[in-house]
């Protein structure tokens, strides 16, 4: 069923592109491009972006927007590739952004900021994935240092961009034009850059040993960066919820349960869309896992996997981690019947995550299994 859907979308988009009828700006097609990426149709999404960038009638704003979509598409494609193919595509994404910045700095300086931000995010994602894979590498310390270095570069680039935004704010007007970002657009970008920086610091923190001063310091930097935009954002702004979910994770990592639970309870009072409801349930379960409340976690996860037909890879990964924890507990208790039960559920969950959420999430699930189970000899049916 999925291949048929992919083929239909591919034929539809290619027929539109080749007929020359696509003239809308990328903002109007963002949902379509996002849908293509979600379905793994990266080549088609990239072709569409490249086709639009070849037009001679693009305004500077449209060229920036299509370049952002191009870099975003390449970076997301890299996440879904085998390890030995990822670096080439990530490099291509960063080089695409670098070329744009080099050629547009003189005439459209403010427009270089969103494109450069995408390059920094590509570096951050690369560093995050290196961190995830380092724990199962032959030389974990060396690989983890590589991840840390990549995240450090990403953090520096984001900090540099924050400074560039401040400079552009002194030059910008209140009106958005085809040649420059408005003051409000720059403020919005600055707020989002702070959120991205906090996320990078959090990833950087977990490259250090648990309980170490480096880990604690990096996590505190993450909290500071995440909190910075909150005083400027309206309560209904979607970024507020993303920031608060990030803060819950930081406080959980630091063992600050009361603060994390307080933020979680505050968010649960809001009327949230299905995907956010599931993310909050995932965070609630992770808090229980961190406190070794396994049975409470199981009870929480017995609820429906979906809300209004929407599922969550984050929630499914949390469910997988719960199965692994119960499997390890049964092994420690020498309860062979329960050990086999949780082992089977774990292996099935890994396969289900890849089937439903794609190769990127499937690889993350596989890494969870290898990290937690590999040291115990691994399941017999891997």
C-alpha cells in the first residue's frame, strides 16, 4: 500500500513540474514538500526545489525560501541513509547553503541567515546521530569525541547567527519585502535560533559521562538558551510548547523531577493537537522510566498508541525503552518466562518502528536495542 502511495505522489508531482505549471512560492508548497520528505521521496522533493531555483524570475525572498527547502530536504535524506552514505549528502547540504551565502551576502544579507541556520542544523543533526551511534561503536570514546566536536561547531554557528540577527535588526524595517526580512521576522528567527541552540547544548551535554561536571554545565547552558525567548513569546505561540518540552527533558536529565513534573502538568492543561498530546505522554513516561517506576510506565503506555489517527515515533521509542528496561529487570531477577516475553516484544517493536516511521526512526530503535541489549549477549532472534 505504501509503495503505491509513493508512486502516485511521485507521478503527480513530476507531471506538474514537467508541465511547467508550478509557479507558486515555497511557502504555499511547504506542506507538499513536507509530505514528500515524510514519505521518503527525497529525490523528487529535491528535484522540485532545484527546478524552481532554476527559474530566472525568482525574487530574492523566493530564492532564499527554495534554498532553505533544498537544504532541509538533503539533510533529512541523509538521516535516512545507511551510515556509509550519510556524510556525502550532509556535505552536499552544507555546501549548498555555503554557496548561497557566498553569492547573496552583498545583495540580500538578511536572507542568508535562514539558509545558514539550515546548514547549522544539518551539522547538529549529524552530531546527534554520531552520538547515538558512538555508544555501539568499536571505539566509543573516539566516536563520541567526534560527535562532540560536530555539535560544538553547530553551536558556534548558531551563536554567530544570533549576533548577525542583532546587526540586521538595526537595519531592518517593520515591513517584509522581496529584498529583506522585516524586524518581526528577524525577531522570530532569533527566538527559534535560541531554541535550536538549547537543543544542541542538550545533545552536547549527553556526550559527557553521566553526573560529570561537563554534562551538568552543558545541560544548564541548554536550559538558559531555551528559556531566553520565553519572555518574548505569546502564550499561544507554537514555539513555547517546543521549548517547554525541551526544558522538561533537560530537568529530567539533571534529576530535577519536581521541576520537570511541574512543567509537564502545566502543559497538560492546554488543548493540544494530537502529535503534541503524544509527545507529552512520551515525556511523562520517560520521567517515570528515569525514576525506575516501571509498572507506572507500563500502565501509562497501555493507552492508545494514536490520537485521531496520529502516531508518534517519540512515544514508540519510549515504549521500546520500557520493554528493554523490563527485559533487563527480568534477566536480573532470573525470570526466564518474563525475560523471553519482553525480549520478543522488544524485537517486534524495533521492526514496527521502522515499518511505520521509516529508516531514520528504525535505525534509532535498532541503536537502542544494540546499546541496551548487546552487552547482555543480545536477543537470540536478532
